């Protein structure tokens, strides 16, 4: 926990240094795949534990609601992004965790809801959460696109996910904060593409990104 050693100014400075080291193409790649899922009418699933579970729920809510233009909120015919956080079905999680094992709480939901071509975004700071790894392994075998959102060394998730956004730091708080920072940019980018605003207003950039 870097905050136990650094004062607030030093902590914020270290956070800025970390952000400058990230591979921005990984973040834009995640946006590409979410938008591709929207275009194809595919599901986006998100999962994680603890703080990463909270990020999973937060990211799901953002993508489900805030990719819409507010003027379209009451338009029943507007196309929407299909997104689901696997952290939010509490009775399902408790049933599988209690009866069969906590490592199965995500993968068993995928077996009910997922189809080939869907997208799974798995968040694990350590990269070694067994329930996340089981979900990714199953998704890989069943023709889903998989992303690992990791920190520390990336762990086993770094090895099995088809795509990865990695935050190279051994501090969970900063890792989770950077994940959420990236998710907020992805939200903005997907919103801009869906609604043809900002740099996508002409459609030219959209064609280049999705070609």
C-alpha cells in the first residue's frame, strides 16, 4: 500500500507516472471489441472480485445506460448495448458458491447466458482469481472473445486471456483506480461511436476504427 509510505502529493505524482507508462492501444482495443459486440448484437459480460467486482458493476452500469443519448431514453426501438455484470446476481452467486464452490460463480452463469461471439471482460488485480480463470477458460473454449484486466505481474489471467490491459504495479488500490480510469475513457469512446459525436461525427473515423 503505497499510501502508507507516500504523502498525498507523492502518491498523486506516482499515479501520474504510472498512467504515462500504460499501453494506450490496449485501452482503445477494449473499446474496439465492445463496440464490435454492440454492432453485432452480442453480449458483453464483466466479472471480478472485491474492488474489481465493484468496478465490474460500475462499468456494466455505465455501458448499459450512458452509451445512450439522453434524448433516446424513452425510445423503445433504439438499439442498446447488451451488457451484464456477473457480480450482481446475488442469489445465483450464493447458490453456486455455497453448494458447489466459489470458483464456479462466474462460469456457471456463462453457461446459462453466453453464446459464441460474445465478449467476456474479466478483472483481476492479481490475475490469479480462480473463479475468473475458470470463466475465461470456458469462454475461450466456447468461442467468446476474452479480455483480462490485470495488475501486478498479470498472473495466470495474463497467460490465458486472448487480450489484456495490464497495469504494471504491485499496489491494488492504484491498479483498481487505473482500471476504472480506463473504463471511463472506453465508455466515452463507445458512446461517441454509437451516437456519432465528437471525432466520430462524420463517420470517417468510425470506418477507419472498425475496418
